C-alpha cells in the first residue's frame, strides 16, 4: 500500500482510503459512512487523491469504474471532470461505467 495524505474530515467520516500499488496501475478503494453520504466528502477526497496521483506519483491518467445504478459514484466522476463512458456489456458490474481523466501536466492525450 502507498502512504498518502488523508483529508482531516476523511479520518472521521470515510473508511480508510487505500491506493493499492500494482505493477501497471494504482487502484483506489473508498466507502463513505451512510450517515455522511451526499455531503461532498467523496468528491473532495477523490479530488485530493487524483491531485496526489498526478502531482506526487506522476501518473498520466486516473480511471474510475462503477455499476450502471451507482449514480452517486458517477456524480463524483463528473465533478472530477472525467470523461464517462458506459459499457454495452452488463458484466462485470463494477466495469459497467468507466470514467477517465488525463493528467494535464503529462503532455499526452
């Protein structure tokens, strides 16, 4: 696991964020406690993690995935400025919707 900064509010309201260090990618996992959902915490924390991925890790792009019916996660993707595409295939459910944002500093598109 990579060590990364966590927002102060995230320590109280969000289950531990994890960015798993994989050979070709970094995967992010998070969950907001139900009593604190729909207050912008996921968007704020996801933006901080994308900034960290781009500025500190030098990643070229960030990718998020979710299910068709997870409109809240799709909203977070939109707030991050991600380009969102829907898969025509129903399986696997976690790959039904994909959001991608490029690092503006990478010079690649």
